[in-house]
């Protein structure tokens, strides 16, 4: 989700920082989703 009006060029620091932030956020979301499904279905291992 890029801010409208914000032009980012690959190789620029801003692009890399934003990509890193999005990646970290997605990873955290994934971890919490796994934790949530473990909570909802105890004893069942999550499929990866």
C-alpha cells in the first residue's frame, strides 16, 4: 500500500526502507495468524 503521489524508484533508500517495512509487517501478521489458529485449534499443528 503505497501513498498516492509518492513516487519511489527502485534502488532508492526510501523504496528499500518501505519494502523492508512492508515485509516485516507481513511477516508479523503471518506469525500472529499462526498463533491465532493455534489458539483456536489447540493440538492441531498449523499447515505451512
